[in-house]
């Protein structure tokens, strides 16, 4: 879960990354146009974030690789 939250936070916490990610998803015509922001204190949001992360995993890995972010899951 830590990798998922770190990846989502990397995308969502920086405005430029978030805009580029949304543009990237639109460019490849992905099923979803965004990923929900993780809020640590709301456990219900964890399930939503994890579900969307799994559905967009290939796109997220491609985007993170393009940004030079390490995608190795430890």
C-alpha cells in the first residue's frame, strides 16, 4: 500500500504532475481521466484509491517511468 500511496501522492500533490497525468490519460484515451487523491484518515477512500490504481496500473507505471520515478515495488 505504501507504494500505491506514494505514487498517487507524487501525481496529485504537485499541480504540474497532476495536469500532465490527466493530459497523458486523455492522450491515450484511458477509461478513467484521473485518480482519486488519497486522504489517510478516511479508510473508505483507501479502497477507492486502490481500485482505481489497479485499473490504471500500466498507465501509472508508464507515467512514473517517463518522469524518472522509481517504479520498483519493495
